C-alpha cells in the first residue's frame, strides 16, 4: 500500500487524472482506497467505493499535506531530557523525515554537531559533556519551530511560457550543499520562484581546502539538477548552475588531465554531465 501525490492545472484535468489513476490501479487488480483533494468537485460519485476525505491536514508520502492551502509540512517530535548520549543525538537526526531536502540547513547543523561528538571520541552510551548538552538542548528547542513551516507544493505558474532551473552550490569549512529552484513565467503577468530540493554534506573529518569543498558542492549540484530535470520532465527548461568560487569556475574550463587527481575526477564528472555547456 502506498500513496500518490499529484495535481493538475485545471479542475477538468484533475477529474480526468483521477479517472486515469483509478483505471490504472484497476488494471493491476488494485482499488483506490482513499482520496483527498483540495476541491469539492473532485469528490467521488456515490457509486464509487472509496472514501473521500476533506481534512485540514493529512499524511502523504511520509510528509504532511494541507489540502486547503496545498502546502507541505515537515513534522518532528522533540523529546527534551535531562541528559543525552551520542546514540540519542543520532536517533533524533534519523527521525527527521525530509525526502526532498527542504530542511537540509537544519539537519546539516545537527550532523555537524554529531561529527564533533565523533571527534571527541565519545562512546555511543556516554553522556554529553555539559557544554555539548546545553548546545543540543538549545537545538532541540529550536527544532520544534519546523512544525510551523508551510511549504507551497505548487512549483509552476499555470501554463508557463518560460521555465528556468537555477541551482546554487556553496561550501564552508564544516559543510557543503546545493539547492535547486524553479522559476516559471507566464508572459509579464506572473512569475513564480520555488525551492524544489536541496542536499547537504558534512565536510569530511580529513580537512579539505575551501576550493575543494566548493568543487564537491558543484558536483553535488550537477547531479541534483540532472535528477530534478529527469524527475519533473523539464528537459526543455533553461538551466543555470551557480557557484561563487572563481577557482572552481576556472577548473571547470580546463582539461581534467591538467589537474590533480582529486580535482580531475570531479571536474571530469561535471563535464560529463554537461558536455559543451560550460
């Protein structure tokens, strides 16, 4: 049993989509068990044998969805305690379910903290020292604010004339990441910019220079944009991949064989993903 989360630009298209979905499931010997929509005309006929829910909030694909506002929510349960172990920290991080990376900056902060615990050589069941305890307690208190964030599910204007994908890569000494946005325009009347997804990585314990971390971020972005374009079928969209590292941009314009192995491999990967586009 699984969920399907989809949408349409018009009500008529949504009704057709609902019928197609029911037909596909029936052809596989399955029945549509429940339906939740943000328009009352999508409610099923009395003859149809599945339930229709008009809920303020429901779960779909592991995340919460508010049909009336058509927005997604990330829900976390925070348990404050008088003491924590490294095991507790990892458990809390693992419980934050964020499939498309909308909360990557928050999770990155927690992962950086966990890496510090590894550096201090704490065992799994060792209690956090006083300073780390206070820092983690403060993080947990602020973590509850995630429950108040509402993310619009819609990423495109209706019938867009221009679609642009903008990806950004950046790095610091402690982590690096990439974020992908979609910008859609309908003549001059409407423009919509939405965050689609993001990914982050904690910098390895073995120290790397900032330019090399910036390059790692660029590789992460290159792969992420390819996945977004394929998943959303946006092959005709204009692509813009951004990095503020002049060193990385210079590397990308060189032949990989002229570079050191670490840089060579990553530059070659980006050039392979985007041939004749750099």
